[in-house]
C-alpha cells in the first residue's frame, strides 16, 4: 500500500514538472522585445588564413543574425566588416545621437574615435546594437590598444 502511494506521488510530481517545463518557454517568449542596448564581442581570425573572405564570428538570435567577416591579403586580415541578416552593413558613418549612454555602458569611450574607411582592424571586435523606438542600429568597433575605434554600421 505504501509503495503504491509513493509510486503515485512520484508520478504526479513528474507530470507537474513536465507541464511546468512545457508551459514556461511559450509564455516566457511571448511579448518579449530585444534589449534597448546590447554588445556582442568577437575575436579576429586566427593564424594565417588563406587569402579572400574569411568568417570570423557569428551571432544569431530570433531578432537578428550578425556575421563578422574578414578580408585577408597575404595572410593578414586587412578589413573586418559585418553582414546583418545576410546583407553587408553599410550606411552608418557615425554613432546616432543619443547613443552615448549605451556606448559608455558597454565600455566604449565617448566621443568615439574612428578608423579609416575600408581598413577596420583590431585585436578584438565589439558590435553595439542600439534600439531607439522601432529603429535598430548595429555599430562595429575594433580594439586598438586600449581604445575601441568605430569602423562602421548599419540599420537593422
């Protein structure tokens, strides 16, 4: 009799746990929006990669797919750039107004210093994703010494 009660109690506990686990993800994902300010860090290509376009990093969420690519010549990466949802990131030549707070919170010094166009390099890379209202912007920064230098960006 005691075994039967114990077995039924454990079965009921397993059913409650299974119902909770299946219900939680669906209700947790509903109505959630992406954060207003985010940063994603990437590493450069390692070693001496072959010449051409090389993959350096990938970030994928339900909101966006960000790829960091490198242009390699003579075994050295000469330029890094972003692909946002499969399209080359272009069009943003400076961080948007009102982004200082977000950039500071992601340890990027303000006012922002820039790298020459078409020559984005660094020992690490950071993509700051800013969301102001319905407009989202991705900004690429390369680490040179102790400074994050702006490379370019795009609307998402």
